C-alpha cells in the first residue's frame, strides 16, 4: 500500500505544491538582448535599487509567445530588449501597460515608439540595417566590394549572399519593409527576387548570416550593423557597408507586462534602463547599438546614425498585422523560390 | 478491502480537514504548511467551509463522509464496491468542477450561481490537501473496480493503472487538448473544421515538387523521408555496435561504448557546429581537400545531408541502448539448438537470433523515427533550405507572423506521422512471442558471429566510432581556442567566464553559468528516477497485464514523445498557468515536462526487455504466494537492470540536453543550461557555448558511470562469454 501511495502522492504533491515567492522587492525580467548585456543590466539594477532581480534570456519571438500564453496570469514583470516590432504587437494586443516614464531627454525615434504605443513601450537603442562582406573571401574570389543594395543583383555574387527569412526573422522583415519604403512595393519585390538569385540560403535567425560571413561560409550578409561591428571587433575579417541608397533601422524597446505583480520595481527598471549612466555602459559588453537617451555617450565603434542615410521608417504602418501579412505572403510568392543564378 | 478503503478514506480526510487546500506561495518544501494546523493563513477545506463560506467545497467532503458510511454498513462485496465507485466518482467530479468553475480572480462558469458569493474573488490553485483528497478518491475507485471483478482481483495492478491513467490524463492529454483546440480556430477567432482541413492537406505541407525538376517538397514529406532514413540508419548502426559489444571479443569494447554514449550526452547544436567546422565551406576537411585534391569548396553540408549526418550521430546511441539489452537477452539455448541441428553461424544469426531481436529492432526504429521527427536543434543549424515540421512549428509560434493555429495544425500532421509509425511497428511485430529468458537452465554461451558478419560490423562501426571521436575532439578543442574557426590561439577565458570561482572572501561562484548549471543538475536528478519509475511501471502493466483499452493506453503513453517539444512547451503554459493547477514559473513544471516527455523511452526499453522475460517467472512467483507487487520488486526488477539503467541514464541526460520544450518553460528563477547555451549560440559566442557543453558532457559522463555502479549489472547466466571455436577448450576448462 505504502509504496503505491509513494508514486501517486509524491507526484501530485510535488506537482501542485511549489509556488514561487513573490516578496515585495522583487522583479522578474525577460531579456531579449545578448546574455552578457542582460547580466550587466541586472547587476547594475540590483546594485542601484536593492531589488532582487530574476532574469531569463529569451529571443523576442519566444518572449512574445510566452507573454501571450501567460496573459491571464503573467509571471514576468518587465520585458527588456529585443527589436521593437514584437513590443508594438504586445502593446496593440493589450499585453503590456504604460510605464508613465519621462521621455523628455529621449531621441526622436524612441519617443516615436512610445507615442505609437500610447506609452506602453519605449525605445532604448537603435541599430541600422546594413551589409557586411568577408574581405578575405572577396579578394580570394576576385569579387568587387558591394556599396549599394542594387549592387547585390550582380551575377558575380551568385551563391554568395546570405540573408534571413522574413517569415521567421524580425531582422529580415525590417529589410523587407526597408526595401518597400525605399523603392516602392513593386520595385522592391523585383529587386528582392533579383538579389534572391544570388542568395545561397534564407536562414531562420536574423543574426546567422553575418556569423556565416565572418567564418567564411558565405561572402556577403545582410543584417544589423551593430551585430557586424561586434563580430568584426572580435577578430573576424568583416567589412561593414552602409548601403548608398539609404537604409532602415530597428528600435530596441522595453515594456512593462500588463498585470505585472511587481509594478513599482518594473517602473524603476524602465527608468533605470533609460538613464544615461546605464545606457553608456552597454559598450562594456560589446553592445554597439545607439542608446536612446540624448545624454548617453555613444561608443566610437558604433555605426554613426548621423552619417548613415536613414529612411524615415514608418513603424506604425509596417508593424501592423495587415501590412505584415500582405508583404510576407507576397515575399513567399515572388521571392522565396525565385530561380538561382 | 474494508481496511484498505478505510486507510484511504482517512488519508483523504487528513487532506481535507488538516492540510491547506490551496497551493502555497512559498512552496511545499518550505514546510510552512505545517503551521496550517493552527494558522488561519493556510486553511484546510473544512476551515474554508466553516469560516470563509467556501460552500462549493462541501460536496467533495460530503462524498468522503458517504464513503465512511458505506464501509460501516453491512453490505456484500459487490454492493460495497459499487458504493465506493459511486462515491469516488462523484467526489472527484465535484473537486474538478469547482476547480474549473472558480478561477484565479473570478468565477469562470456558472456565473449566475456564483455571483455575489464569496466565490466572486476567485481562488488559488489546488494545494496539498486537495491533492490528497483526489488521490484518496482515485484509490477508492480502483479498490471498488477491483472488488467488482471475479476471483482474486489485484488491487495493486488496478491502482497502478489508475495512477498512470490519471497522471497521463492530467499532464499529457489536458495540456495537449489546449493546443489542439487552437488547430480548429478560424481566422475570426471562432472554431470550425473547414480551415483545419484545408490547412492540414495543403500543398505547402505535403508538396511533392522536389520529385519533379528543382522544386521544393513540403515539410511533411521532408520530415518523413528524413525520419525513415534516420530510423533505418540508427537501428542498423545500433545493432552493429550491440553485436560487437556482446558477440565478439573486440578488444576496445569499453572505448566503443563510451563513444556510442557520447552523442547522447551532447547538448543540442554542438554536433551541428562541429560538423560545420569540419565540413562547412570554411571547414577543416573542406580546406584540406581543396588544398590536396582541388575539390571545390561547396555548401553541400547545408540541407538534407548535414541534418541526416548529425541525426545519425545524435540518435545512434539510443538505438544502441535499446538493442544491447535485447541482443544480450537472446537465449543461447536457442542458438545452440540451431547449431546442434547443423545450422551454420550465419544461418543461426539470420534465422534464429535476428528474428528474436525483432522487438529491439522495431523499438529502436520507432525511437529513431520519432526522435528525428521531433528533432529541432540539428535542422535549425544545418537545415539550410530543407524545411522540416519541427522547425516550421517553432517558427509558426515565434516567427515574424506568430500563428499558433498553424503550429497546432502542423503539430497534428506530425502526430499523424507518429501514429502511423507506431501502428506500422505493431503490425510488423505481430503477435509472436519473443520470450527467451525463461529461468530454465542454459549453458550461457551466445554463439559468436561468423567472420563475414563480424568484419562487416567492424568495418561499419570502427570508422563511425573514429568519426564520432574526431567530432568530439573538435568540440573539446573548440572550447580552448579564442575564436573557433578563425583565431585558433589557446585560451582559458571561455571556462573562466562561465565557471569562474573567486576565493577571496570565501568561495564565490562568479561564472555566468553557475546558476543554470546548478538548477539543471537539480532538476535532472529529481526528474530521472521519477521518469524511469513511471516508464518501467507502465511497461510492466503493458507487457504483463491484460485489460480493456490497453492499446489506447499504450499509445497515450507515447503521445507526449510524439508531439514536438515546442508544442509541449506552449501547451504546458496554456494549461498550467492558472488554477486549478498553477505551475508556471516553478521548477516543478520542468520536472513534470521531462517526466512525461521522456517516459516513453522507459516504456519502450521496458517493453523490449520485459517481452523477453517468460511469464512463467511471474507465475512461479505468484504460485509461491507472492503478490504482484512483490513479484515486480523481487523477480522482474532485478532482471531489468539494463532497462532500468537505460531509462535512468536517458531521462537524466534528456533533462539536461532537451531544448525545444524547455525554451518556453524556463523562468527567471529556474533557467536551464540548454536555454543558456542556445542564447550564446544565437549570439555567435561559440567558445562559451562549447565550453559550457564540454562541462555538461563531463558531468553527464560522471553521472552515467555513477549510475552504472549503483544499478549494477544483471546476471542472466553463470557465464556470458562468447563462444569461439578456437578458444573452446579454454572455455571448457574455465567452466570446470
């Protein structure tokens, strides 16, 4: 008798009985930036406020899926980092709440994000989209360095370009939306299909192409320039190009989850993450994004947004579900299976 | 029967009257609930009814009281059984209904009935008291069912079946139902079948365009092709290794065994990364063959070939673990009988030994097939444009267009494939008997392999083992170089940043990986024994007992294995985030997810091993007066040494290395190693990922050796040496 009980009861007892502690000065953070940056943020916040932070790193897609699934009884208080689109989706679905943070010192693109979302999400950093090529591979194969988006259709790059699939990657969706805003929809798709002839693989993850370019698995990659700077500064032979036609950018964001259990600490976190002193430290962990507070210091290696020709990226339009679905299904039809050179 | 019923009634009453009804915020193991005996903050059901007018808790308690009355009444066995069944069904029904009716913050159903009452504020999830009450109802039910049967019905067996069904129901069917419902969601938020069918059968999923011209096949077709190839490949390799390990006098068996176990303890992505560094366009082998033979550097690795190669590397060990128990178990007396009748070694092998290994072959293939279908890490790293269901499902959930409904439909497709494979396996095994461990005396010499087969085995296994070894050397090497694949200067910084310790001011673990490392080990060591126990008990019930709905029962235990981890992860969040069962954010949810995901391996291994044990062993034990429980413990369990070991090792290792299910279940307080590693890989910090993986591999190796010591080796026969004609005289002398 007793042994049988052991199985049934232990399992059930175990199962239902352990609940996390929610004391007053605690904060649960899901972080969608790089691990080392997340660690730095947590350490700084704990030191400054004494709040005990529990942090887990998840990619933006995973974080959004979890916030959605937990919406009735959220276990996360604040979602920090990661590209702005999913934060905007969360805001429009009512999954996040306004933080009421003061935005006077923030740069335009950051305030813009806050305005679109009724204050539910705020921009913390920005990074421009760009090209990178492996200089060793390029000279070995006697290829010319690309300078513009349109250079990529050149047949000399056949099988040498790698970019992510916009169906799975926010980075690649930003690229798609940038092309549409730069060239108009029809021309954008024909250009993408032409570039597609040279693409060797549409990767799942947005940061994969640049890593492949760094290691020489592909010659040219499309992705965010701050990722490329980080790879180049860690020793890979990558050269970064800001395309001559101009380019789009992402804005990383922070949001407080709706029904957060530790609202006060969450607000402190948002305040802390916009503080110039905090933002200026990001370079310590090789995060070369441009910080959103005008008083923060920008790392010299960071891609200088002032010298890059940036388009006036329309987050409201291209972040909306309708536009997104339309563009993606057209991408599937026109670009995905385009014949290769 | 009355005594047992009384015991369970008292157990339930303790839960209802003394222990806290609701889940506690600081957890069971804080033992603050002990104070509940006096502290009003942790009220039992009885206190809740009396003092806080939680009248909806009355009916279950009334049912419990009715149970007490029933055993007091002078009634026949049948009458009492019926009463117990009625009482327990009603009681558990009331507990479940109230749990779902009143949610965390407000009532969910019966709104008009509950309006304005104390239910308006909602209630937390079920706690220890509620669990005890439900358990008592469950066992009263099984006692009742046993009482209705003729003859000496076995309460232990029925209780066991009841327990497993309940657990599988709560932790497999309940969450999965949440996700499957979304498969039938229509675009406007309603439910309907038409969209489901059009999506299920769509050409995007089942397309066959790759057969004509240069089109692309649908992920379902790709998955089936890959899984079949992997299933066949791993089974053959597993058989080869098992034959070498048991039927030859190969000298480096031990080394071979370690090599076959290595891939199973390797965290995801690592094999893929190593393959890229060997065979990628900038890989070592590619560079050499370019320099030496002028073979053009190409990207052949990305796509089917790469995924297939890495899956063979990853899953051969599972086939090996299943096969070795079975190959060992084939009784020498059968083989000797065959040889006495002048069959050659080759004939004996193909016509006696091999058919007797069928359960092993079938189970190994099924595991390989399903593992390949559900595999997520390898296709993600090496898949290129070769899309399979598991990755499609993942990106349907987390991609730029998050569409849970599409993910659920693809999940159904995957499930269909698994069911088909499962039925196919059943058909192939048929109804033959594979029992060869009979308890009768036999001489204990398995026949050796004929030399052709032996060399064929060596030719396959040795190059494969060398290849595996090279891949692992690359991995270890990678953890010590600065920038893997580019700057190959020696460094220790990856290890220091992950597992650094500082000694000043006491020992401090400053490395960034310590937290997740310790959590991972804790969770894996709790989950492993529970998983093995659950899996083997289920196998015992399946092999040794006959009951209605057995096939369905068997399939349901395989279900969670068949469903892709990502879907399991999401379904657990959906099901266990709100009362009545609130588990998200705890370590418990990870343990449970691992238990029910990895249990099928224990079940398959247990079934394969147990179908070799002749039923006369059980019967002998029962005849001598032992009950089922004693028989299981004293006769069956000791003969299942390898199966227990395999189940323990597998569940421990899987808890450490699985990634797709845990991605959604890890929380800030309970982060797992794989989720940490995946983050580093995403970031291109390969050195750190590899260093962490190396530490995990060493940890798991140590754990496996420890387990092997604890479980010990089963001794089927006095002497298990392999027969070998040249050495026969020596063997005979040794036997004397």
